[in-house]
C-alpha cells in the first residue's frame, strides 16, 4: 500500500515516514496541498494523511479536490488547531477519520492497518465480482440472442415475475442473472435454487429454512434461500420439478410476500424478486395435475424463450473463442487455437446438449489436445460422429455438381494445408501440383490461413 503524507511540518513528515516504512508501507510526502495533488495525478496512492492547516490551499480545500477526482481514495485528516465543527465537516466530506496532534503513532498504525484490510477485502470482492460477471457472460451476436437481450433490457428495471423457458443447457441461468444485473436489485444477492438437484423431502427446508428442533437433525436455526435472497433475486431453476406442496407455499410468498420457517410460528415478511426457469412443458403438466395452474399464471408474467444453439449457429465461433480463453485461465495453460476446419466442424454440429455441451467439449479439448492447435481430428472422437460426418461431407448431398465440387475441394485443400502447417510449397509437392496452380485455386476458393 502506498501512502501520501501532506503536512507542512518537516518533523511530522519524517516521523510518520519512518514509522510507516517500518510497517512495510511505501511512503511519499509533500509540504503543501498543491504539490500533494500533483503527486496524486502522477502516482497510484492508496491513502492520504492530510493536515488541515497548510500554507496556501488549506486541508479542507485539498480534501474537496481529492474527493472530486478520487472518490474512493481514503483520507485521514490530522490537525492541532481545529474545532469540532471542522472535524465534522471533514468527515461529512468523506474523510475516513480525524486525528488530533500530538499524534498517537500507535493509533495511526492501527487505523492504517484497518484501511489496508478494508482495501484488500474490497479488491477481493471486485475480483470475485469480475469472475462472476465472466462466468455469467452472455455470448452471441445472432438475431435470436439480440431479441433475448432486448427483452431483458425491458423487463430488468421492473419487479415483474419472469419465466424463462428453453432446452437444458441453453443458458437460462445466464438470462436470469443478466436480468438481476440490470435491475435495481443488482447490489443485493442473486440466490439460485435448483428444484431438480434437491430431494423432494428437503426442498422446503432448503427454501424456507427451519427452526432449531424442527426435526431430529435440526440442531440450530437455518436460514433458507428465501431469506438469503431478501431484497435481491431468487432464481428458481427447474421449477417443473418442484413438489405440489412446495408450489403452494411459493405461491403464497408471491401473493403475500410472507412465509414461515419449518417448525416456526413466526410469519416473516420478504421482499424478493422471483425468476423461474424450466425445460418442461408446464401447460401439459397442468393438465396432468403435476403443476399448479395458479402458480403458472403468477410466474408467467413475462415469458422469455432461450433458443437452442442449433438455431443460432453463427454464435458458435464466439462461444468457442470465449471458452478457449476462459479455460486457459482456469487450467493455467497457454491459450489454445482452433483450426479453420475444426471451427467449420463445430459450427455444423447441432449440439443436442446446447451451450453446456459446447463448454464441456472445449474444456475437454483444452486438457486432452497435445500442442496449441485443436484440429477436427481432435474433435471427432468427442462428438456424435454420424451427425458430424453427415455435415462434414455435405458435398455428397444432391446438388449442382460444380457446387459440390467446390465444397469438396475447399474441405480437401484445407485439410492438406493444415497437415503441412500451411506451407504451400510442401503441400503442392505432396499433391503433385504446380505451386502456381495451387495458389490460384486457393485464391479462387477463398482459402486462407486465419
């Protein structure tokens, strides 16, 4: 941590510098406010020790300018001649603390340690938030994804219930988090509850919590997901797997904003936005009495459909590159690249498991592929080859001969060039072609190394 001392008394600057350097801090100093502000504009400072009485610009004026330009910078005011009024004014303006001279060096060291700990926690929180934002990032520029984004932008600022529907693995949780992130509850908790991942007999205790002694193993009170999400967003994933009993209780929460912990008689008020998701046909489940119709209508205020990956294949290259970068960090390895033919193969594949399947495939390839380039040969053993081969050899389908011939030549020449590391001379020799003829053919077919 780097500390700036602004004080016109040389002895105080020297004493504070010696003490703080002994504690392991970097220290710079200035004898007036103008020079101190100049230092701030050139160096990364974490904390300022600022005297109130300074020649020229006084400490209060300096504090005001610091907070204008560096609102998150901590400032400790120090003075030997100030009144309570000035101390209150400084704290109101954003000073972390106000200390009187003669200074207690022990007290200063303790306060600075607290500030250092606070800054470390804040830094760790920001790193966590950035990693979370990365994990929940919505990737894709297809028209289908732009429609989803436009709907999120409209619904996020409201408190309306949202029902997200789509196949398994399409990214329904990402949509839910993006709604939360753009909402007025963004700084409050985003709590997930997966009904399918929890046995039915435990759903209510996990969701509503319980009191001590509510059942045999209830040794102490437990807060449920609803309480943890208070003032934030509760994401009910796989709502179609929730028992009818739990559905009835969730309906009451939505209608009245109230619930009780299991084993308790105290009614608790709750302020939570509920977003639900499912890959099931709830309308059909209503007909078979597996899902409550009244709950469906309560949840389905704003329906959002997340399209499967096979209907937005233009997003596949973006997703592949994102996960190649993501797993290079996760696995602590050099970023792997993907060959053109491999990308064509992935872009032609239907991904029945949607984005989840693609994500798992890229992680597997990053681990198992030798070298830094992933080819179609690396991919084929890990996908449904009957479908991959069908798409890969699409030139075998009935179509104009010239069109099929161009598709075959494009696939064949790309494959050969990759074998010879895109060395045209070596490739031409292996294929017994004139290099000039091969170069013209590559230009005509638009084949080039990425």
